[in-house]
C-alpha cells in the first residue's frame, strides 16, 4: 500500500498565521528533495478558501474567523477544529506526475488506514454524496473520505508546478498533542516504506517575503 520509498515527517511545532502557514508550504514545494509530510497547527481562528473560491461566499458561510486563500484548489475549510497536514512531492516522484484523481485517491487511502488505527472507520467516496456546496466538508467529492452515513471527514486540494505536487489536506477529526503525533506516525507509515522525523527551520526572512508578496496581500485574498 505504501506510496513512497522514503518520506520525511515534519511535526511543525510552530503554530502560524494563515498567510505564514501557506508560505511554509510554498517554501517546501520549492526546496524539498524527498516527499515531506508536514503536520501543523494554526495561530488563532483561521479558515481557508481554495484558489478558485469566492471570498464573499466564504465570509457569508463562516463567521468569526480570519481568511487566507490557498494556492491549491478545493472548497472553504474552517481550521478551528480540524487536523491539518501538507504533503509535498518533488517532481522526481512518480506520484507527482500522475493524474490528479489518482494521486488524491492514493493519499486518501493511506489516510483512511491511519484513521482506522484510531478506530475511525471511513471509506473513499465514489462521488455519489457530492452536493455542490462551497463549504468543503459539506461537499464530498470523488475520493474524499466519508463515514458510514456519507458525512465527509477528510478532503484536500492540490496544485502541480514544475517543482512538484502540493497536497494540502484537512480531516474533520480533531487531534491535539500525542493524538496528532500518533496519527501522523500512522499516516507516514502507510505512505512510505521508510520515514524519518525531521525538524525544518525555514528562513524567517524568506517566509516574510513570501507572506508579504502573496498570502497576506488583500489583492490575493479578494482576487475572486
């Protein structure tokens, strides 16, 4: 079932603002030499909207949060009670070059196995539960994870560049502290034959520049 031969697991200890969290993922995409699984938290009450999402609809749907626009697709996600992760694949990885539906399916199959280790039973949606709602967790699409009642529990957005594949995922199953770490370890184990825990130290000046040039810009947030 493993997708990669080797994986780097980064339990990012820093809770970040929405714009900085997105800047870190962009930095990883441009610099990673191996697949990287990043698990992280948010500094404050944040929600994100996909690259093609409409910010006015997002604000009308979820209140009491600050918004950031992702570089990936997908719907609106309230991050106040989710478990958030990012998977970055350099372009040398075969999975970075397959069709989007297949990479989405294989990552979510690994996540389903990781959740099963906690006793959380989910399945890959065939798309029959799709509603068309703008809120991500009200619209299960093909290969999202749903429970026995068809309720969506995990979704993601992807973006492909010359550097590789960026997969930004969210599970509506809160996990803090040791629970988050154990879930990350299970996911890493189902994604790769071998994995190694790492502690990246992104350059603060680099992140500030990326944040200021894109994700913290009002023009970026309100582009649609």
